[in-house]
């Protein structure tokens, strides 16, 4: 049994030139035409993600051409940043993101570099994984 050759839309070899853009659109037109003919012939169905599937084998054929359609230069030129198009929603999203993570501490600890005698360091490390907390506690208790 030979494997069917499904339409494909590959653009990995293209760059950013006007010629590459024209080639990408040409390839999409071919892909769209081939997919539309396949869909019209029947024996395929579309899943929830927009991919076409062979009814007989369950094999993925490819995404719906509308998903793969490259944007035209005119359409790209009309695009605007999300914050500009929907400032209220963008602001609400940023506020939600800012709420994430560990709450800010009023008096956070500070990182320091400290040179210790190797024997002293080994004794603290031998106390277990919280040896740094133990060292901090002992220093607090020995306040000058």
C-alpha cells in the first residue's frame, strides 16, 4: 500500500524579500486549490483545531487553508499593537500578571559575600539544608 501524497505548504526556505513573499503567496494558492479539491471530493472531516483528517485512515492531511493563509502586505500594514487596539483589556491583563509571584516583602533579605573559614562553613553545612537560616539566626542572636 502506497502512502497518499497530501497537499503541503512549506515556507521554511523563504526569506523576507518581496520575491520570497510572492513565492509564499503562490505556494499558498497551490495549497489552497489542492486542499479545496480534496475537501470537495469527500472522505475527509475537520477536527476542532481546523485540521483535515482522512476518514478511512484517520491520518492528518493538513490544516485548513484559512489557518495557513499568509497575510498580505496591506493587511500587515493595517495591524496595530494590542495595547493600542484594546487599551482597557491590555491594562487589565497587565494588572493580573503583576499580581502573580511571591508577594513583595517589607524588609527583604540582602545577598552578601562572606569569606569564612572552611571548618566553620563545613560545621554549618553539616546541620542540614537550612544551614543558612541557622547562621542568620545565630548572627541575629549575637547582635553587637
